[in-house]
């Protein structure tokens, strides 16, 4: 497995790696040392591969091709590191994250099979016309494609078109519930299999206990990257603090100092990081940034959501949750205490939201998850 050191890209596949190790496979996982502590508990042999992605300080450029260029730069410097390890000892199968371009170049140059593990939605029939053609008109597009093409011509890859190479390979697993996939009916299911979020059901309740006096539980989390939002957290405290019957778990990440929040109401617990799945399995509502991981965990737990998108694909995800009938969307400038409170009241009193949440929970859990993903990977080894 070859990944990138963004936590939201590492967590989705960890249980698959753990399952493959448990089945007796020799598994290595190449990634930056910063995420080694997440990977080594799976039993995979960690292979250090330095990265130049700005995940430590979350300092991503706003321009799309400037951000995309960082992934290309990362691949260019990662490939020699991977070659030093895997050219003398090639893998029988390469698994790779969507952002780990060097892994695909390595596998193609060695003539080895590969499978992409996507922690977010995949391309669909017509994606080029719907999305890519518009991207090509943005500043920086020509320079990016020229640089990428030059690298492909020299790195040993057999897929030489930039769009084809950065798209999905012949086999891919989408680690999301099919309900979150845009234009799911136009996805080529001969190459892509939706296995849903891959968790360990045995650990879903570990790490957090619902207070015995809590009538209802609300989790507020903006994930791992977009967490420098003290004003938003203060609005949440004003909206939900001392709300009768509600216990609130507020995750503020590592970029916000708890002292910036002011007085903490007695029904609120504040943490920099929480066992999110464990809480969601016991929660009644979820305020989320609508990252794909959070969306998937919310759907798997059958919890209605208030989506407050922060960036990247999150606005699209938020709109999808609303379309599915399980969420309300509030953009950050509009996330006043009054709006947040009204959205929660609306969600938990709407019987249709409860019905849809339960149905989508059942659908997500029927997609197979970790064991099905491991089975499909093993089939590639035959």
C-alpha cells in the first residue's frame, strides 16, 4: 500500500490493511513518518517515504492547479524512494491512494497489477465533460499538464495521458457508500466496486461512553484539517450549551486553543480529538464539515446531520446529504447560534429524516465493507 500523509486519506483503508495482515499476507505500507503511528498498529511493515505535501500546517493554496501541482511534486520526489525499496523486491499487487501517483508509475513500470483505494467519489461516464473540461480553462492548467506529461514520459509509466493516469486504473475500490457518489448510475462498475466505509464493527463502541443522564447526544466536529474556527465553535456553544436534555461533544482539532472558546457550559465536553465512530454510534445528531469520512460515518450510524462545509469537495457532499434527506446545510457565514439551533430542532422532529437515516444506514452496511474489500483484493492475487 502506498499513501499520502493526510489523515483523511489514511484512516479509510486501515481496517483493510489490518484484515489483509490477519489473513496472512505480507503487507508493507509506504507513507510519511508523520502517520507511522496510525499505520503500524495494523501489523503492516511501515516503509518511510518522505512527503512534500503541506499537511502538517494545512497550508494549501487556493488555486486548484497550484494544489494539484503539489501532488505531482510529491509523486516526483517519492518515486525514487519507492524504487529503492520495491525494485529489488517488487510487490505482487500495489494498492494506492488516489493522491499517490508515484505508486501507479512504479507498478506500471514493473508490469505489476494495481488497485486504487479511493476515500472519496470516483469519476463517472461524462466526468470529462462535466468537470475536467472546465478545469482545463483555469489558470495554471497548461503548465501543470505539460509538467505532468514530461514526468510520465520519463518515469516508466505505460499510461501516458495525464487525465487517464490521474484517473482510476482498471480496478478501484470506492471506500464510500454508493449513496454519496455523484451520478452513481454512470459509474463503470466493471472497474469500480463500492464497498462502503471499511470499519471494524467490533470497535465501534470503544473509546467513549454516553453519559447516563443524557437524553440525547450531539457531536460537533469539523474533521482534522479545517479546524481553526473558534468563532464557529463559540456559536455552537451558544446554540447548544445548556440545551435541555442534550449532551454535546465538541471536537476543536489541534489549531484552536480551548481558551478561545470562553466559558464551557456544563453539558458540553471539549476535546482536540475524539473517537468519532464510537460517539456517532451513540449519537442523535451530528454537526459536520461534510468531509467524505464524516459523511460516511454519519450515514453508517444513521445519524441526521447539519452540514457546514469548509472547503475542497465538502460543499458538494453537503448538498448530496441534503438531497438524500438526512441533513440541513448551513454555510459558515450563516452559522449563527440561532440558525444552528433551528436546524437541530428541525432535524430531530422530522420523521422523514429519521426514516431516511435508518434506510441509508441499512444500505451502507449491506455494501460489504472491510471483508468484501479484502476478498476483492485477494482475487487480484490469484
